[in-house]
C-alpha cells in the first residue's frame, strides 16, 4: 500500500507540474509561437483572469462561471491591447519586447493603486482525499485533466474549425492568405485575444490556490517562456511534450533533492534541450512546412 | 477615489501644519529621509510602515516639533529595487542632507545601503524584523530579532504540541539563519528536527513539500516563508488537508496572511510578533484610532508599522537628550542608554550595546475562522544575542553583520 | 559611381564639418560637466554611465550581429562578484582593486567564450539564444541567492547569498602623498574615459570588415556562409565582446556601490538592458549610450518626483517611444536634427538593406 501510495504521489506531482507548465505556456504559445510577438505582459493577462475570477466568485457567481468570466475578461483586454499597441509592431517584432514590458509595468502599478497591494482570495474547491499515508488536494489532482481538456479543445479549434484553418494559413503566409481574401487583421486580433484568454484561463484556474497580488503573474513567466521556446513554434505538438519533459525532470529532481535543485534543474534542462534540438521539440513533429 | 482624497488631505494638513509651525517658530526643519517601497513586490508590507511614519511625524509637528523645530519628511519610493535604494540614499545624504534616514524592508536593501551610510557616517534606522546580527555604529534597529521571537515561540509550541519539528524556510539569508535558530532552540529543549526544507524565493508550488511533510509526520511545522509567492503554501496545504499546527516569526505579523487568505488556510498558526493590529490594550487601541483617522482604508496595521512609529519617537527622545541634531551627538545620546518610548506595544527601549530594541512579544494564535487570540504576552524581551557574542558598540565601534556561524572575533 | 554608405569611406573625404562636430559634441559636454555641477552630481552621472557599457555590448551584439542575448546581467553579476572576491581577499590597495577589475573582465570573457561556444557551435539561433542566456542568468541568480551559509566562502570573501556581498574597496590610484580614491568626480572621469575608449574601439570594430561580415551574417546567414565567412567564429567573438562589456558594467557598479547582490541577475534586471537598447535604438551604439543614460536618469527622476505613479509614467514613456519612433529614440531625434541642419536624409550607418520582418 505504501509503495502504491508513493507511486501515486509521484504521478500526482508530475501531473501538478505538467499542468502548471502547460497552462502557463498555452497563452504564450499562441501569441509567441504562432504570431512571433514576445509578450512580456503575459503575466498580466494571467493576473487579470485571476482577479476577475476572484471578484466574481466573491459576489456569489458559481466558480466555473467565474473562471470563464475571468478568461473572457482577459480576452477582451487582449483585444484592446492588440488594437491599440501590438498591431503597429508586426513588422518589427523585437520591439514588442519594449511595448509589452511597458504595458506590464503600467498594468501592475495601476492594479496596485486601484485594488491595493493584496486582495482576499478564494478557497480551493473540492476538498481533499486520502490515499495511503498522504492526503491530496482533489482540485490539484483534477487540474492536469482540465489542462488536457483545454489542449483537446485547442486541437479541435486549430485543426477542425474554420477559424483554425484561416489562422494557420495566415501564420504560414500572411500575404497569400490576404490575397485569397482572408481578413488578416481580424485574424491577428482574434488570435491575440485567444492567447490572452488562455492566459486568463490559467489565472482563473490557479486563482483558488494562490495569493492575489498585482505581481502574481510573474510567477508564471519563466516557466511559460521556457516551455514555449523548448516546444518550438508548434502549439499542440511542441508545447505539450516540452511541458511533459520539463515536468518529469522537475518532479524527479524536486522529489530527490529539494526545490532548489528542482528549479535549477529545470533551467539546465531547458539549456540542454535547446542545445540538442536547436529548432525546438516541435520540429520533430513537422513533416512539411 | 479615497486613497487620492486622503493623499490630498494629507498634503493639505502637512502644508497647514508646516505653515503654522514656520509662522510660529520660523525654525529650521529637521530632515527625516524615508526609503521605503511604495510599489513593487514588497509594497504589501511596507505601505503601513510609510503611513505609520507619516502619522508620527504629523503628531510630533502638531505638538511643536522636536525642540521647536518641525520634522520635514523626505520620502522616496524605492520600488522594491536595490539599485533605487542605493541611488536614493546617496541623494538623501548628499543633496537633501538628511539628519536621519529610516528605511529598508528586505535585508538585501539594508545591506545595499549600509556601506553608503557607513562611508558618510550617516545615522540610519532599520525598522523591520530580520535575521539579526547587525553590529554597526551608524545603524539602529527597531525590528524584532530571532532571539526575541524564537526563544519565546518554540518552547511554548513544543510544550503544547510535541517535540518533533519540521521547518520550511525561504532559501536565503533570513530563512537560513532563522532555521538555524529554530534548530538550535529545538535541540536545546530536547526536541528533534524531523525535516528541514529550503525553498527558493521564486517558488509558488508546494506539492512535493506537502508530501514530504506528511511523510515525516512532525508535531508542528515551522513556516519561515517570505514573499507573496511563498505565501501560496498556506492555501495549498489547507486544500491538501495537512492539518498541522504551524509556527512562524514572519507571517501574519508582517504581511497579514490571515486577512488575505480565506479561512481556514491559516488555522492554528502561531506567530510571535512585537505588535499586531488585534492587540487589545489601551495604548494599542488609541494608536489604532489615530491611525484609522488618518488612513481609514488601511488593510492592516502590521508590526513594522509599530516599529516605524516607535522609531520616530525614539529619535525625538534622543535628539532632545542630545539637545542637537548633530548625528554624532544623537548617536552618543542613544548609546548612553535609557532612550525609551511608550508605543502601541507598550514601553520599548534601545539597548545601547547592540543598538537594537527591547520588545513586548505577543503570541498570536490564528483560529479556524481566522480570528485572532493572544494566549500569551512576554514583556520586555531583550535583544540579548549580540551582547552575548561580544558586540559592544559604545566601546568597540563596528560595521559588520554577524550570524550564529560567523561570530565576532574575541579580542 | 556607386556611392557607398557613409561609414565605409575614408573620413577625410566628403564629410561635411558640421555633422562631425555634432558627433563630438556630447563627448565635449560630458567632459566639461563636472565644471558646472558639484561632485555629488558627477558621481550620480557616473552611475548613469556605468550601465552604458552593457548597453553598448548588447547594441553591438544585437543591432549589428542580430544576437538577442538576455545574459548581460549574468556577466554583470559574474564580474561584480569576482571583483568582490578578489579585493576582499587581496586587501585595500590600488593593486588589489585594479587587479580585481581586470580579473573580473577576464572571468566574464572566459565565461562568455564557454557559453558562446556552446550556443554558436551548437547552431542555436534566433530567439533560442535569448532563452538560453535567460536560463543561464536565472540559474546563476537562483544559485547565488542561496549561498548564505558559512560554507559558501572563497578565501576571505563570503558569498552571503541574497543579502549580497559588501565591503569591497573602491578603486584607488597611487599618487604622491598617498593613494587617491576614485569617487565622485574622479570616478566620473574614469568612467567617461573608459566609455570613450570602448566607444572608439567598438565603432572601429563595427566599421571594419569584421563588422561588415556581422551585418552579412545577420541579414542572410546562408549566403554569408557560402561566401566563405565563418559565421560561428564571428558570432562568438562579438558575443564575447558584448558580454565582457556587460561584465565591465557589473564591476564598475560594484565599485560604485561597494555592493553586489543576486537580484542584479534577476528576471527584471535581465530584461532592462534589452529594454534600454530597444528603446534607444539598437543600430547605433552612440544612441545606446545616450539612451541608456537618459532612461536610467528618467527612472531615478520619476522615483523622486513621481511617487507612486513613477512606474506608470515610465511605462507610458517607453510605450510612446516604441510606437512613435520605430528605430529607437535617438535615431529619431538625430534624423530630425540632421534634416533640419543639412536638408538631407540620413544614411544609416548599419547598412540596413531593406525593411523586412525580423526573424
């Protein structure tokens, strides 16, 4: 029984780390992986989703609806930012570093002034369950499954829906897509909003487990960027295996040597994977381009 | 927006007071420089400090200032950034010519500006709890130190809950030194450390840590976690139903986690702090009334707010004793002893040898609904460790920080 | 006859006098500055300029070579800590402090060579270089932050973890009647002289065939390779130069403040050189110097006068600059100035062939 519970504990940890990496990375994978925009304000979309979720939940709205509202709010914020700022930067994508950094500064500080340095959060739902000598949080055990559902939904969106075809066409060759009659500017806005909405969803999902401060988004940034870059340009087939590999390494190291080695090990793994596969993992799955 | 209104109100009141003081006395103001983070990661805990300092300055100015001279508060927002601390402390010393400088939250920010203060022989007050050990002629500390917080907390918890202790601490100086103190006191009281984990400051996911604690089966957990990232531990351990009592020297009293997390995340958390908002004494209630009159929207009045408030009054007492603001004279007055003030936590006095402050230590117990009770109070706990290891600033000027594993050389 | 771009022609031919004087003007102003401001303000200006070395290095790497590195602060910290370790062990004398500086630069160069070898000879390109350098920086930061214990000591120097290493001596020069400490005005002149040397050297390097090869590599690596240029060697060399300049910033910062801490290698700090260079204009190293100094000054000015709105205003300024001035702030200003003075459109010095999306 102890061996079984220890085994489950390892699986639980892996699922926890995997969910964190994948959910942190998805929004950024769409915006950076697909559009090439380096979005340093990714953390702020996450924060937006979390704050909206908490405010709605405290007003009495059921938690799943509150989370959806959080994601939608972040998506709307994404539309606004794309229209005002990002669309001027498509021919000079490196400058998106400065623009999104500036937006991140402004948003964080404004949130601090408007909402105060902290806000009372919400509790994690679903309680806990006991298995062997450990007790686990039910919600966190379910998070990896939610992450996989989100990935599945994204797959469906990109490969089975009209929007998906148009978006992939625009990413591959914007000029040709425009010649064929696609409204590329609308598509860019929609894609950016999708990325922002996914980030908001991450914030919403993690809101019951974390403290609500204006800088809460910065927790996710490093993990998001490394997962996206290691994964390469392909959102589904790149980011997911990248998150899985990084999660395995991080789980193993943290369990054996502690959190410090886990963190350092994660970063060193990133360096090694990039060194071994300079185009990112997604390339392994690319047949034609 | 209310914060803006109170800010304008503050400006108007300060302007009015300053005008009246100047009109009445036409005296040269005493410049108090303040370096605190009004924005950035640390603002959560430091905004009450800034407000408390402003409250003390306004009160003193309303009563005529120090020796008839008004205090001019020159406050800069250091944005939780060490380089800003360095730049702005230079400005306070060289351009503004501050008579005294208060400030610093993280130990890194204090250590960044201590060399600058020392080079200029500038009087500097650090009004925050920390890992202890600063034996510096120019520095006075009103924050609580480990010997005051742990030597009271740990024996009490071991008596109540048992002798097996697990520590999780932030993986940097403060956490490591505090963990060392915990280890030593647990052993001295006949207990065992069943585990010790150090967590980097950027980590916010504690799944593995919670499993490790469950495996080790301690009687209680010492949580020495710092920062908003690490505070997520409390919600995560509650949702995993870890259900162990916790002890801390740094949570609740500084960053009011019991108000920021939904119950019962901090159930059975015991903290030793030199002040919390929930203290129900005449001095504390009067302080709270005045504080909330000026800042009605303050989320919490933490122990650092009390430290900062006391510091202004202690400085006033020292200047009055020295009859001058000359920094050497003020330092000598402080080192002569008997500089005390009656603050929100009662009477506190500067210890001349170590430049630290004696404290009333309150044992704070957070209950399941996050209400607070105070089962025990220790009066007049001295900062004895530095004296014990040989720090004697009136006789032996010094500029270093010592730790239990890096003691002053015996000479 | 095809007119080559301005930098490639011998400077004595067909260069009107006024633009050359204008280019020297900032240097003359800078040298005369201590005559009009007091010693403390000079010390403050020296602080603004200390960061310019890292910016020059990044501008050379990124603007000319197309290598976006988030690692400037890693070498910043590496040199800073090396200076601290050397001087805390060797004592307070002038030999100790100068050797600390030199050894700090050597360590940075060595580290950059190793990292660059792994990156460029491993064929890592584009944004991956940014992520790898960022990871290295964060590994260093995470590692150094936990070195608080007594076992983390090199000779006499405790690494001291997150609290940082402190107590290093400043630079001194031997002089008749006792050593002279370089601080405030004298430190300002030291930094200015170093900056002038670095600027002249980098300018010559970037205008030389080596620099032209870098541009070719940036624009089209395969074509450059087919023309016989060893891409990896060129990239490695400019990377080493850029990172060593980052290290020079770090050593000077440590000397200025007697303090170095792991948070100088954190995520925010790592992004700052990129932000400065991107805002100031990465195609021109002169712009990088002035832009960085202005942005550091602005950040300080806002912290003093902007109170809690400082960061919002900073963000607004950056946003405005990046939207209104695509090439960077200084090229924008200098283009307008050049147009006003000479009524001629500018010839860009870094041989931008055509506008195309960055990759």
